[in-house]
C-alpha cells in the first residue's frame, strides 16, 4: 500500500477541503481527490504523475517526499500553500532530462532497458515505452518515474521539476 494517500491527507486536511484542493489543481470535481485519498480506482493509480507534480507545487514539497514510500509521512516537511501556476506545469523537460542522463552515461536505449531490468517490477517497460518518454510524447507512471530516478541515482525532483537546472551535478541515494 502506498503512503501517497496518507501524505496527501496530511497536507490537505488542516488547510483545504477536497473540493478546494481539486479547484486549486484544475480538476473538475472533488471525487478525484477522494479516489486518490482512499486508493480506489479498480487497482490503477488514481493520481497521474502530472497531478502529483501539481500537488507538490501547490504545497511546495518535494516529489521525493510525496511519492517515495521509503520516506515516512511524519514528520511532515515544512510546507506552505503557494499559488504557483500549477496548471502550467511544463512536462516536456522530463524527456530532456531523461535523454541528458542517458547521454551523460553514454547509454543507449538498450543500456537503459538493461539497467531497468535489474529493478523490481519493470518487466512491462519496453523499448517503445522508453522511446515515447525520450521523445516527450508521454509521462511515465508514478512507479516508473521513481524507478528511473533510482536507476540514475537522482532525486525524483530533478526529473520532474523544470526549475532545477538540467546540468547541475547531483548525487543522491535514497
């Protein structure tokens, strides 16, 4: 079971209703937030990676804290509700960073697939999936984004937050 729903509730409940949060995120109704917080959605992730990025931006928290189950809910990180343009999240930079990290390591798509094959739960990742990601035609699932950050030994925020410079030297172990 993911800690993401509990983390979202811990951030939201003292400050916003589900309806208010949905409005801040540009969602049409609060039921989407209710599905995320109760993990109901026929076995699929109720939250897309884009919604998670918007939540992290709204509360000004790290996507690593929000999405990694290896980081506990408590203590809550210091946060504030900020009015960033959450609907204008630029997702094209994910592809740029994925390509940049492969190039930095002199990895081909085959090399990346090999590195991913050493991680648990990556049997469904295909060359086609990676090509879509590298061209910026799709965002990965939350699970795959976390795994890619682990493979590159980078914070998830580096892959997801365009405000972090692409060429900054980062060393990270979770």
